[in-house]
C-alpha cells in the first residue's frame, strides 16, 4: 500500500498507518489467494511478514484467518512456516477458526516434501483444541511410521502433546507402545531421544493410574534398555545425551562391576565441550560411587580438571553455573582442591557474582600450606575500588583466621586494614576483630591498642558500631577512655536508629559500670533511663531487666551480665548439614545455583499437601486433606515460608497488643546515686524482676513450678477437618497476639516438631500442620471448649534462640480467648519438664 503523499517518512511495516490497514491486508490477501502469476509468492511473503509483525506487537489480525489459510496453498516453505506460526497463535483462543485449518494441515501432512510434512504435523499437534483431538490420531500414526527421520521426530513429541490434550485418546490409540518400539528399533538417534523423553513423561503421569504403565516405566530402567542407550550415546546430540544420562542416574546397578562398566562407557563424556553433558556425567559418577569411599575420592580427582576447564571457558553466566557446582564440591571435599587454589583467584573483568563465589572457595581450600599465598591475594582485593569485593575479601581473611591457619600473620594484616582509613574497610574489620577476640582472647592486648585509636564518630554502619561498643564493654579495664566514649554515645541515644546498637550499648555500659563504677555511674543511669523509655520493645525490656537486676543484687548482676567466658571454638554455620546434603542430591539443577533445595523456590503445587502463603494467617491446605482427617494428623511441610522471615527483625517488632506492655517506674531511676556494693537482703515482692526475656532469675533454690492451669476445660476428643480449619482461619479475626516465654528444658527438648505435638495433644490441644527447622518451628493447633464447643485456632511460632513463642489465637467466642491463652501458656510451660 502506498504511503500518503504528505507523509514525511514511510510507515514501519510493524506500525499500521490507519484503521483500515488490516482491512487492506485482508483484501490484498484475498486477491492473491490461488494466484499462480509470476511474483505472487514474493507478494505473499511481504503481506505475511506484515501480518506476523502486527500479531507480534499485539494487534488483532484474526480477521484475516481465512485469507491466510487460502494463501497457504503453495509449495513455498517460507510461506508455510509463517502461516503455521499464525495459525498456531490464533487457534488456541479461537477453536472455531482452528477448525478451518484442519483440512489444509491434514493435506500438508501428506505432502511429498518431508519438511512440509513435519511442519504441518507439528502445527496440527500445537493447536491444542480438545474438540479436534480426533483429527490428530491419523496423522500422528502415519508420522510415527514415516520414512523420514524428521517427521518421526516431530511425531514422537506430537504424541506427548496429544497426551496432555487427551490422555485417554493417546492411550487408546496405543501410541506409547509405538513409541517404545521406535525407541528400541529406530536408526535415527534423535527419534530415539524424543521417544525416550515422551515415554518418560507419559509413563510417569500414567503410572499412578495404571499398573501396566507402571510396569512399562520399570522397563526403561532395565539393564538391557540402559545398556542399549549407553552404547549409542555418542550418536545423540548434547541434550539427548543429557536425557539418557539423567535416566541412567535412576538405574540401580547390581554390583560394582556394572558400575565400572557404566563409568568406562561414559568416561569420554567428561571431555565433552558442552557443560550440561559434563555436569550430568559428573552427577552420575558421584551418585554411583557414593557408597564406595575410595572410588568416590578418585572420582573427585578425575572430575576436577574438566570442571576447572569449563569454568575458564564460555560466558560469565555459563562459568557461574559450573562454578556453583564446583563450589558445592569444594565445600564437601576442600582437601581435594587445596592445591588448585590459584584457579580461584579473581580476574579483573569478572562480574561480582563470580568473584564472590571464588572468594568463598578460596576460604574453603585454605590450609597450612597455602594460607600465606591466599591471604596475600585477598589483601590485594581489600584495597580494590570495588567496595563489595573489598568487603567480601576482608570477610574471607577473617574466616581463614577463624580456621586457625596462620593466625599471627592474619591478625597483623587485619590491624593494618584499620589503618587504611577507608570507612567500609574499617567497618568490616571491626566486625572480624570482634569475632577473633571471641575465639582468641590472647590477642586482646594487640587488638585493643589499635581499636582504641578509632573514633566512634567515624563509624556509621550498625554492625561495625555494635562491634566497637562490644569491645568497649568487654575490655573496659584495658581501654582508658572506654567510659567516656560510651558516655558520648549515650548522649546521642536519640540519633541512633539501630536497635542492635542500642542493645549493645546497654550491655556495654553495664559491663563498664561493673568494672569501673565511679566513671560509669552517670552514664549507666542515663542509658537505663533512655532504654526504658525506648520505643523498641527489646531495648525497653533489656533496660528494665538490668535496672531490676541491679536493684536486686549488684554482685548477682555481675554474674549474670559479665560471667566468666570460654573462648568460642566453633561459629555456627549458616546452612545445616541436612540442607547441604539435599542440595548435593539435586546436583546439576537450579538448587546448586541458588544454594538451597528446590522446595524453597518451586511452585506451591510441588511442595506437598500443605502450603503456607507469605501472609502468616493464610493457611492453604491441598486436595489430599479430607473431612475425616484425624485431629492428631501432622504434615512435616518442608516449606521455606514455614520459617520465620529474616525481615521480621528487631526493628519491626512492637509491643504486644494484650495490654501487658511494661512501663518505666514513676521515679526517674535513682541509679545516678546507686552505690556499688552488694545487696545482701532481697527486696520486697513488688520489686521482683519480671521474666522479660524468657529467663528466670538464677538463684540457689529450685525454680518455681509453672503456674497452675486455669479452670477452662477442653474436649479431649475434638476433631476438626482440615478444610474447616482453613475456612475458619480466614474468616475469624485475631483475638490475641502475644509473645510468651518458653522454659529452657522445653527449648532443649524441641529438636523436632513431633515432641511438642505429642505433649500438646496429651493436653487436648491438637496439631493440624507443622514445619520448619531449628531454631524456628511453626505449628497450627486447634482445641474445643468442653462446655460450649467453642473452637480455638492457634498459630504458634517458636524460636529456640530467644526462648520465646509468638502465639496468635482465633476463637468462635472471643470472650474466652484470654482463658484459653492462659491454658495454652500453662501447657507450653510444662513442655520438657517431665
């Protein structure tokens, strides 16, 4: 169509020049339909390109459907491809239009050109319209028996598409049996691979419905089929090889000789240029030799060179994927890679995510023989202009020091970092020096001499400031200006936004007072007064706790706040060994790249019968639940969202809404005039310390027994269906939300969810779902009042580290919620005592 005369530029082929553009296209296509004139195919191509471009940018061109179908009567394969693309796009949403394509697609399935036959069959199977299933059976049957390998390849995947549209039609046509015959007898390796892929998916889905399909699925894992595929593996392309090797990982060899035969067959796959093939082979080798310790170690040595080669080749993204798997192996067997540490040095042009992974691996492979070289390299990175890498490098140096390798030299390097006068370097170094002093107290004199020269005004990062304050309190007797530095920090209490810093400041000034009372007396009074008036609940609680502890007995306060300490031998790992083993089991998958098991990032439908949404109140129960569910039934749902979110940090906590918030005493803390002397007589009961932190006051006597249970009685035979629980939880408002303490014995007994579930059930409080891992567990309980059948629903999140449980209660009758809370708290307080 010619552009208007007054146009300043020609319109883009993907931008219609007016509302009538699509109508003009339709008219031109109709004129060319059936035309045999010279150049007609070229004209059709231009028009087809316009139609496809409009379709791509979202313009509705479904009105030219019939004209496109009429113009497809040509031998030009380019036109055929564009027509098939158009048909496949609009047929899904327009079943009536799809019916118009059946005739010409079936006709093209019988074309002389095998390329057109294959393309037509692929388009026919891609229509995905349930009403047209009957038209697929004939072309698919012919395609599976076609003389051309490409057509058979397309037909094999077409069977899988048919199964997803109508499983019964696929099975009734006996297509799985035809695929099995093709897989074992077809000379074309791509046909074999497609048949294998289709059969695996069909039989895995059909196996739960049919015993015959289950037996057929076992045939794939038989020795003849496995060896048949392994002997032909060199004929397959890269992705087909991955499919075969993945199938072999599910096969269980009968003896060690069979294992070695399989490994010998696949030995050369470790040299393949494609990283996916190499990783699939490595996974198989590791899995086959898992129970053979000596051979397993030899496998590590054998796979080391191929992995290091893959890391150094390809794009950064590919390198990172391979490096993630190498990182997993290094963490499991660092000694194997200790001599290859130079391969983990960072290159200047590598992205941050690759450098960070390499730094972690350098930390892991460090030992007595290579620590000096590694630390020297890391110190170079610390001066890097890339601040995130500099931070990671300093952390890596500290981790190596905590592994007890060449501690003397590393401490000297860290103290040199403090003299670099770079804020981010100083901040990271202070945090590491604190950890080093916890493990190596003998280095306190050298470290404190340098740390004492650092001005607290230059430290802005909360963690670094908290570390400096910790050292000021812990080594107050060695730092001459410690009381005065703490006093200046207390004067700026209102300007300090981090609760972590304020908590450390309270503890540090308390320690300093116990060691240097005359100089710290005023500062302590000001700190406790500010802390008790603080808006943050934890800061408020700690300040009030210290105040009452000092009021009760100063010497006892010293034993509580500043007891004799032993050096820390081992720091907690961020990942449990169970999580690491699960990641290893999912080798050659995204779990390794994300460094967490797949259940933590996959869709909820793959997480089991119970799925908890990010909103803590929204409980979703899967289809496996039924109305007759037993009250004691629990499901260990391995769900990331069962754990308390790290975003629920101290800054977001507020006072509980049950009216139990503590307030400061009316008198303004006569700690300014507090004498530093031991109080021999216990104060009156009105001054007893509230158990704010879940900690009992340590005394010589036996701890007080738990409070007696209230009068509310529960129905011991209460039953609640899972779907009813779900409905009630969504409808009922929260009656009470409160944080309650747990006794230390109960915390020690809470290693798994089952222990607490049995205890609560014995007291007529039943669990309907539970999950999580230490230190955080999450439970959903229910109970019923024995008198009026009022139902109580409870969400309980326990934290072993803080000895607390966050409880939310919903009830049919909210007037009895407080009585139920008292009963629930009483029951929980008895956990672990018997």
